[in-house]
């Protein structure tokens, strides 16, 4: 059954949300959708952050934002309250490692460990997870780094983080 929801022009979320309910948030200037799985109001639009490292990245190595700025010295600053909803990771060689995403300075103190190739002992060159639900707050400083590795140095890691604004 398809339900038609009228888009409401509000600055605050409607009371008693149901999955898929949409309203236009006048503060964020974007449409917000209630995600019942994550129990949050999330923007329709994605905020993406791509980080990586050329060459071999050892455990403990922070990844870099363009144009080659280390996240350990200049972390990504959250422009609003965000929820990390997905991630993709690619490497040029088969790997097994733990990627860490941390709020290193801010109010949420969120720490998230992503187990790359966690499904078994076989290393891989790609990883996708669209089920994440980690909250970061306005002005949190986010660092992405290689926490540990089962396969040694990580070859040319590229990480793309997918955030949505949240209310």
C-alpha cells in the first residue's frame, strides 16, 4: 500500500513520526525523512567525505583529505549534527584490517570500528556497509585511521563516508 504524505514546511520534526514521513526543515533548508530503522529524522541529501592514502599505510596511520592533509592534524569538522549511514572502502591489494572513525575533539565522543573483511579469513579489495547509524554532533572533529591490520601495511586505501543531516 502506497501512502501519500504531504510535504510539510516546518522547522521542527512533526510529532509521532512514521517510517518515510517527509517534511521540509526550514533551518537546514532540506527535506527530512523519518528513518524508523535508525529511529532518526535524516536528510534526503548525502554529505560525503572521501579520504585515503597513497602507498602503504601502516596501523596507526591517519588517512588524508584532499589535497593531502592528514586527518590527525586537521580532522574533518562536522558542519551540523550528522549520522554516518554508510561507508565504502577500496584497497589496491587484498587486505584485512580495522578502520577507526573517531570524534577526536567534540561533544559526541563517538568511536566506530569498521572491520574490513570481517566475514572470514579471506582478505578482499572492497568493502561496503550501508547499515551504519553513528551520530556525530556539530563541530565534532572526525579522524579516520587504520587501527590494526592482519595483513600488514594497507595498500592505497580509499574510504568514502556517507553522512546525512539529522534532527
